[in-house]
C-alpha cells in the first residue's frame, strides 16, 4: 500500500477568486497563484518532506495545475499528466458562481447533494476518484498529485471510504497541501488544507 498520498490544489486563478465554477475551462494562474506555488515548492524541499524523494508525481493536464506543479519544482519530466485528475465537469454550470446557479433553480442547491446539469454525475466523479485511490494504493511508494478543489475533495472522501457528498466537509484552499495516509491500518487524513507556507 502507498505510504501516503500528497495532494496539492493549484494556485489562485481569477475564477477561484470570484467563486466561479472552473471545470474544463483552462483559466491561468494569477501572479499570486504562481508565487504560492513557488512557496509550496520551497516547503516541500525542506524537512520533513525533503523533496519527496521516490514519489510518483502526477498532475492534471489543465494549465493551472500543471503550472503549479512546475513552479513547485516537480516538472521537468518528473510529473506525468493524467486526465483522471481533471476537475469535475460542471456542464451547464461552468463559469457560474453558486449564487448564480441557485438563482436559476433551487435556492438551496449544493453540488454535493444535487450535482450539475449536462456535466459529470456525482457517481462518475466518484468512480474516477476510486481509480485514483486504487492507483495510489497499488505500490509501496509515496504519490504526489496536483489537481483541483472539487476533485481533490472527492478523492479525500473516497480515500476514507465515504460517499462523494462527504467532500462538502473537506474545505480546500488554493495552493493548499493535504496528506492522506494510514492510522491503525485504516485510511486516514494526516493533514488537510494546510496553507502554512503562505503565512
């Protein structure tokens, strides 16, 4: 089994600052997001991470995640792009804020319960996350992934064996570091939404 899986959400983008759902749209990092990625890389090069030697690194192919990976020092051929790490496909809700979505339909809409229209179902993203979990646990080495807020929250939920809806309980900030591991032989959260490198 994997010793641990390190998760990195990409740095800040214009749409993440405005709260717009950014699924398949390839929105670039802001300067602030680039600097946060560099600070994260500095942190991962220091103890206790020491550059995460031997870790298998994968990144979403979308530029905001890929650039975060590169600026953190894990590009240059070390990271492999993987479509499974793309963000949730929001379909008709792409580019909209939660408030705008609620104005168009149910006033108490939440993606975790209601899903999206003309996009990826909760079941489909859960199955995609299950594939990532299976890959992470397939060998005795650390893994480091660079991806997006919602898909990483789903991944955290599925690592723990919970339904996709549990992702609602796992807030995740831009450029945050999270670590999933084991406790008493059971899947566990070692750290979540850690942005200490940005303080």
